[in-house]
C-alpha cells in the first residue's frame, strides 16, 4: 500500500493527539514551558518512552539542564549511534532548552 501525502498528514494529525495527551499525563502539574512540552512530545513520538524515561523524572524534579542532556542519549538503533537520531535529539534538546 502506498500512502498519499494527505493520508500521511491525516494519520499524523490523528496520532499526535495521543502523544500530546501521554506527555501531559506523564508531566502532571510539573512546571513546563511550551518549548519544553513540544520537545518532549517530539521525543515521545519518536521513542515512545516518556512514561518510563529518566528524562521525565528529571524534568518533573526541576532538573532541566540534566533533562536536556538526557535527550541526547537516545541516538542508538541496534546498539549503534545513528547520525539521523543524533541530529533529531540535538534539535529536541535545543528546543527544550529555549527560554
């Protein structure tokens, strides 16, 4: 099956709602900027790990610099660092750190 761009966009729009809700639930009432939240949604969309991530615990504890650094650890596929994942995590970490 080949998806059209419109089908891909519709699927993303449908799926992203779940990721936003899961990040919101994982963070609870922890102080979070819009940029941090957006970075965490991107991270969760790509890893599915927001609920069990050290990153989440650090963020909720207000240890934002450590949380930002934690994002960069998720660059491996089958035990090997991947350039594409490194770039994505760097972008997410940069967004997370915006003030």
